[in-house]
C-alpha cells in the first residue's frame, strides 16, 4: 500500500487507539476520509454540523483521557469546529483537529473558501501548523499529537487538498511518547503546608476534577482534618455517593451547607481545582492549594502555601506529617446542614403541587401546573443506571443535574463547564455513546441548546445510538431569564417558540415521548430508559422556577421582586 500523507495520519490514529473520527466530508478531506474508509477499526462518524463533531471528539477525550479527533474541510468547515474546540481547550483535554485547505499553489491568493487556519486557531490551539510538503510527515503529525497530549489541549493540523494523496518518502510509522510524569513539591513546601494544617482548627476542602485520581488520599485527608468536602461540579464524579464528608457544591448552583463550610473555616485546602468565582471564596482564612499547574496557584484567591504537583503524590507526602483533629464540630455541623437541605427539596416530589402547601405555591409560580424541573431531574436520577454517562447543557439543566442527580456507582459526567457553551449536551452524548456503547448515555438538554444543533439528531438516528435525550422544555432561555430578573430587569428576548420536540424526534425516526402531566412523570422516564434505541423525552417544565443560590444577596432578591412587578404590571411606555 502506498504511504500517502493521508495514510500516515490515519494509520497513526489507529495505532493511538482512536476508534472514531467525527466530521463533515468535503473535497480537501477526500484522501483522509477514503483512508479511513479502508481502515478496519477506525470509523468515520459523519455529523450534520462540524461544531457537533468537535464536541463529540472532546467528549470522548474527556471520558477516556486519550486523544479525540475531528475533521473539517476547507474554510467554513474548519471555522465550524471552533466552538467545540474551544470547549476542549478550556477543559484541557487532548483533541486533534485535521483541517482541509485550498491547494498549496493557491494558498495566499484569496482563493474560494480560503481561510488562514494557522491564524484562525491561534488562540484555541497549543499547536497549529500547515503541511506544505510530504517530507514533513510523520514528524509534523508527531509534534501535533505530542503537544495535544502533553499539554492537554487542541492541536490543529492543516492539510491542503492536493497534499493528502501525495506519497511520503520517510516510510516509517509515527512514534509517540505518551508516558505521563507524576510530580510533587519538595519537602520544605510540604513541611510548610503541614505546619499550617497543624495550627488549624476548622478546615474545609474544596475538591476539584484534578483530585479525582486521588480519591483514597483525599478521603484520608478529610478524615484526619475532620474537614467537610465542598465539591466543584466536575468533582461530583468520583466524590459523590458514599461520602461522609460531602456537603455539595458552592456558587450559584450550590447550597447553604457548602457556603457554611467555606465561610466557617479557618483553613481552606484547594485540591486540584481552579474554581473561578472569587465571590464565593471565604475571607480571613489560611489557604493551601495543590495543583499540577503552577500558574493556577493563587490566581483566584491569595494562597499561604501553593504546592505544584499531582494531588495524589502531594498528599501521600503530606499525610504522614499530619495528626488527627479531635474536634469534629465543624464537619458535623456542615454535614447536618447539608442533609437537612437535601431533605427539604420538596419540589422534587411530582405530587408536591397537589398538596395544600404546594397548591398555594403553585398558584404563585406555576399557574399552568407544568412539571417541576427538580422533579424531572430526581426522576432521572432514580431510573438511570448506576454506570450511566451524563452530559448537560449549560444553564438551568446543569443546575438541576447538580442538585438532584448523584454520581453514584461508576456514573460519569461531562459538560461545557469551563467554556459555558450552549448546545453541548446532545453532541457530547454522541461521542460518549460511541465511546461506551454498552453503557446508558443520558443528555440533560435545554430546549434552547437542543434546538441550536437540532440537525444532529439525525446523526443519532443514522448510527442507531441509544442516547436518551431529556429535554427541559420550559420555552425559555432559563438562565438568562433568571439573570435578567435578579438584576431587576423585565424578562426580554428569552421566550422560545418551541415545536413539539417529541413529534420532531418521531418525524426523524427516533422514539419521542412528550410529558405534560406530573402524575405520569416517573412512568414516562422509566419508559424512556427501557425503550431500545434513541429516545427523546420532551418534558414541559415550569418556566418560572427559580434556582436559589446557596448565599442569596439582598440585591438579588430586591432585583427579582422589581422584575416581577414590571412583568405583572402593564407597560405605559410609548
């Protein structure tokens, strides 16, 4: 077989363990897609939009820790990859994007569809280069992959349309060094952190995604320090379930117990997290931070001890230097508040609005008797498998998942939690389902997000992916609505003229189930999960539902009241 540029790339992807490549076919990609067509064990997944392809590749990378791959053809095809690639970059997960380009002789001539990919991807990519000669292969590919894996980011390799089928003179397989090093700080830094912890009386742990591989060490630290454990959203996976130290999340999606655990501590230990919301950090306490990236240390809150290294390796050096704390009051108080808050989530009961207290509240904020989104999230949690893979759209869908879905068992969770893009849940579910075809994949979709990339429901249909799409259909851009009202603004521009999404799904060949009656909620969720193949569950949820943060401010409450008065009273302007 002739070793062409395209063949070198495709053979290397297979050797790297890549099983799917996501994209939309196009002329400049023809040599590459033809090489994939003739390669066993590597499949081309044709999406309807390149943004969906990039999200799917990024999802596979986040779940597997390995390289995800997507492709876009000349000009607009590559431009469409950008949003999904930005999500991968912000998630620090390795993705290779192979982009087409105009014929080499036409580069720089403002040729039809020509885009300068090296300039276009400058901000998003840790590596970007255009192949200008077959002799650059496989060295250029090796550099791209090593950068993506080594730095945890996006590499963009551009291949002009007339180079893909040219023969490579250096007929050797691509070689990749993929061993990951484990580091920890030197002993003096460990000793300084141990000294701070030895003087502490009320410690709280803020645990992030970077600590997920060090679960045993984190639990041991919490036990020694009698420390409540506040979890970031990305740390739900791995630290929820059987965790006697957990007090949930902080921030806008959080709860009062987590706020108490943070505000009541005299020492905060940050483990593998770059939690960005400065207003939610405690003040007047000592701060210890452990992170593999030195540039993360102290950039959200000033630190008294910054330790650069892997959380697991660093804690294994730190733990022998610590003595057990005898006073467990801070932990016990925080846990009691958390359990009390969990027990008080009455709106998660589908029958709540039919009781007298519920009827009174429903008359105020749910006059159409729509399904409470809390009840939908709780029903999904009850019926989903213990090894399910969850994705969630940015906005209110993520709020309800964070509060009412537990990452028990071996459940996995991904979303656009750093970039905060809309429309990520469904395409990420495509990548997740192909990554683990034997596991249940559940996407928490906002109606606004789903409708943005609605065409890729056809990708799910084409490949027969048994994804379960749960649509929180509140006919609103719910998070934007809440933000407007908290600022005292009248709701504007957030209403969505939605179709019957279940009917749309059925027209596309998927199973569609529409739910409007709270009494039928659990049965409908159970039916969706038990039905073979892809299912879209369209649930009409209450558009007036408010997610109260763990520490609401007076200005937020006043703004919300003002906004509601504006919305109720008729406008006399004009």
